[in-house]
C-alpha cells in the first residue's frame, strides 16, 4: 500500500493529510439548522451534518491532497449513526481517489485484534460470504500489548494490500510518561521503533518504505529527526502540526533527502479554517470549504518551504 | 461506581463477569438460519443474531452474575449494525440489573479521549441537549499515551459515577515485550501500576477500592499476586481464565483477604459452553444458554474454592 500512498503524494506534490474530525462546535450553523429541523437533536441529525460537512470539505480539497484521516472517535461518540457517517465518509473520499487513513488506535489481544483487523482493513466472513466493512487503506494501531496484538493486522496488510501506522512517539504532552522511559540506555520509543522496523521488513515497497509505518508527533522535532535517520524504511504519519503547536520548521526532520518519508496531518487547522482569525475576514460561513481549500494551499507552501 | 460493582459481587456471591463476545463460529445454527433468511448474509442479520444470542445468555445468567463485559471489537467489525447490537446489548443487560464493563481499550490524545469518554461513559452535547449514547458503567482504556490521554475519562468517572480498568499487565503472550521492560530497576507495568494508583486516589469508595481499576491477566499469576499486594486500592479486572489458559489456582493472588479486589472474566468458556466436550453430551444446541448457565455455576464454584 505504501507505494500507492507515495504515488498519490507525488502526483499532488503534497504530503498533507486532512484530518476529517468534525465537531458540532465549528460546523456552520446553516448545515446544523437544516438537519436538526429534519431529524431533531439526535445522533441521526449529527451523522447527516458530519456527512454534509465532510463531503463539502472533500469536494474542495481532493484535487490538492493525497489522503484524508478521519478520527473515528469523533464519529463513534454518537453511536451507530456516527459509525455510519464514518463509513460513508470513507466511501465518499475513496470515490474521489483519496487514500484513507483510519485513525482508530486499536490495540488488543490477538483474537480481538483479528476482529478489528477483519472489519477495518480486511474482510469479515458472514456465513461463507466475504464482506468489506470499513475499507480504510491504512489504520493507526497501538503497540502496547506486543507483537501478537499486531500480527493479525500485519497479516491483513499482506493479504489485502493495506498499511499500518503504529504509535511510536505521540504528539501529546504526556507522551513521555511511558514512551520516554529509559531501558538499558534506550528509550521505550526507540525499542518500539526497532520493533516496528522489524515487523515491516517483509512489506517494503519499490520506493524503500514499508507499509508498516509509525506515528511520530510534530511536537517533538528532535525525536522526529533522530527517528527519521534511524528508521530508514519506516514511513511516518505526523500529527501535531497547526492546532497542536507544531510548525513547518519542526517538520523538516521528518523527511528524507528526496522529500519523502512522511505525511503531515492537520485537522482543525484546515477543516475549521473559516473560523481562524486570519481567514475570518476572507471567507463567510457558507464558504467554509473554500477556506479549507485555502488552508490546504497555505499548508502545502509552508511544508514545501522546508523540504 | 466501584461500590456499586462490589455490592453486586457480594449480592451474587460471585466475582464472575461474563464476556459477551459473540462470534458466528459458535452461535447455534437455528438462530443464524432464521436471521439470514430474513435479512440475507448482511451485517444487519449478524446484528440481529448477536442480539438474540446475547439476550438468551443474559436471561439464563443474570441472576448469578454481577456484570457482563461486551468486547466492542466483535461488534465493531460489522460496522454500524454491529455497533447498534453492542448498544442494544448493553441496554438489555442493564434492564436486568447487570453492571456493564465495555471492553473498548481506547487510548488517544486528550481531545480525542474526550470524544470517546463523552460517548461511552459521559454524555454528548447535541446543540444544548445532553444525550447518553453507550452507557457502560465502566470501560477499559490504554495508558500508553500518558496522563493527559487518561484525564478526560477520569473527569467523567467523577461526574457520572463511572469507572475505568486501565491496561496494566495484559493476558496475551506478547504482553511482556513492552510491559515487562525494566526501567531503573522497575518494570514498566510497575510504573503504570503506580500511575493508576495515583490517578485513582480521589475516587476511593467506601470499601477501600477506587473506581480507577486495572486489567491484569490471569495468565501471569505471579505478577497478579505481587500487584494485588502492592496496589491496595486498585480493583482488578482479570481476563485470561478458561479459554486463554488461566486456572482457579492462578486467580488466588488476585483477591484480598476478604475475597474482594478482583472480577474474573470468562467469554468463550461460558457463552460457547454448549460446544465444549464436557457439556456437549448434556446440552443440545437449542440449550446453549442453559449450558452457559451451568458454566457460570461451575466457574463460581471453581473460584470460590480458592478465595
């Protein structure tokens, strides 16, 4: 799968992934009012609101970006209606040629991991019929339970040409509490990095990167640079740019000498751009998706300046 | 919430939690045939099959057990229809007075953790209306991202009288790869145990246990015993009994001198009991739920023998 992602990044000349993490807090009133009138203040209304919002964002950005990353929590919190909106968002984004990274961060024992893997990147078996359910191209997962919790996903990556981004050094302030602990002179995230590198060895594509990638936050630029140098075959998904505080110069270390090796996520910074002070004078609420388009263009230029 | 769980354990004189992890592999043919005829080989059929199966299991066991633990992966893999079955299973189990532990093992940065927490143990806000979605009494979560990924859940535990079981020493074979690494002479799971103990200090109930508990596998009896001694206020959710290989004598160390301090999960060992060789001669397929009842009675006696 990694070659597919890289080809899309090169085609768009843009390593930006748009985080499709909708929130009622920043979705324009005109969308909300219409759907609440139709369905009441219900999870069903929220699902319809999220779908309309996402589709407009996708319509205005799909020609500029290689990938989108819906964060499943934003949908899951609204129950089955939310999950329906998550699945339909993926379907719509795929119809526009986008690569889908499902940000699900699952991690569980092998039999449970198999169920997650079947649903998200593989197929479920319904009495002899194979059915694809979520159809993400890649998903994020947690390594905390060790190799047997990761293997079912890796097997499905091989079988269905999918990919993983495994949590390595996350972008949040508390990420160091466990990930930075030092074992035999080496930090936990270094150990996990070695495991990820090992797990991905059989899935290295034509461009030298593996379909088993890692999540490394833009908010820790030193570690990002150090890990990039060390983990030659591991592609990085980098959250933390924009709203979480990471800037373009923090991203420099994420890329190799060819400008490859990482895809940079921004969520609120793009999809809620019309609310930013910088944009607020230029775009009306109705033009929220155009504001998102401009934010993508600005972010692309910002990142290009350091690769 | 911990006092509620303890009161239910004492009322039933049974620290068993039944893992409601349905699988088409072991659900009786007569249930499957009927639903596939009505709905085709679809996720909707699977959802109806899971619901019928779960309800019969609950009907035959609710008077004997304090709690059930649905594993969300088994449902989530079938998309939004699966999640609907998960939510309706919880609703039904609650109507029978059971305590619900949602086995979701989520772990993400604070803003995302807030979304998971709102949906599962708190409330989502839909344009000023507070709506409860999943309504588990407690959930499992992962500590890998550190304190800020856990805090939103703890806040909701205080606000809504809910509880957590945080992954500490999991039951799978690979659990040692990260959890057993040694830092400054102490294992990671010891460090995590100290964090869990600290996080739970404000939520200690009348019986001396906190609503912030931990997951410790029955498959590591030595560590279970050692952690029980060390973490006086931390209630344990113990998976790994039965199908995963843990036996009653492995559980002895999980309990304090009053026979409290732990709740023991069994999933397939109970809900698929009618397929076990021991039961197969005594129960027909139609009696699968009666076989589950017998398995609960046997497990209760087995555990009582060591407390």
